[in-house]
């Protein structure tokens, strides 16, 4: 019989693993690292972005990030927060908020949304089996400064 304490412990550990997975994902997207993105998905990965039809396969998944890389955004930073992970049979479902800030030459764009992903445990890692991205808002802002002067000694 599964105890409440065991479930709580499992959910906490699962949440920490999911947060680590999101960190690796965000860093790979920001750095244009297609090899890392490839390594963190199942062979039958699916990707759903908003109202776009769901696409299947590694190449369809990577095409999204190839297109992002082609934008040549000088600095892009994804922040993923409020991570929740729950077991669903053999899958792990994760939910998180994200903000992607794109510091471009002429403007700064802040994209806010949610991830509702499905992972599979393979070799102790949570691999993405279905990436679901829902953008809720895009905010255009003036260009951001590319330098910072520290104060103090």
C-alpha cells in the first residue's frame, strides 16, 4: 500500500527532476544546442504549439528550434517556474509557466505562456514524449541595453 508520505516524497523528487529537465531544455533553447534538445526527447516525440496541428517525430521537433535559431536573436533567456510533476501511469505529466525574453537589435520581446508536457522515464532521465507550448501573451518593449556598469568597489 502506498502511503501519503511516500506519495509526497515521490512527488517532491519528481518535481525536482522535472525542474532540472526544464533547466536543461531552456538552456539548450537559449544556446541553440540542437544536440542537447535531441538527447532529451523520445524517438516518437510529439510537439504541439498553440493552435498549430500536432507534429510527430524528432525532425519535426527539432525544426521548431532550427527556426528559432534562424532568427539569430542576440540574447534569449527562458525562465521556467511553478513546475508541477505528476505520475500518470507510465508517463509523467509536467506543468510549468515560462517567460522567454528575446533581446533583439531593434526591440525586446517578452513571451509568456505555459508548458503542459508529457515525459517518459528512460534510463533514470525524464525524456520529452510530448512538448506542449501555449503562448498566452507577447509584449513588445524598447531595445534593452547590452552593457551594465557595476557600482561600488
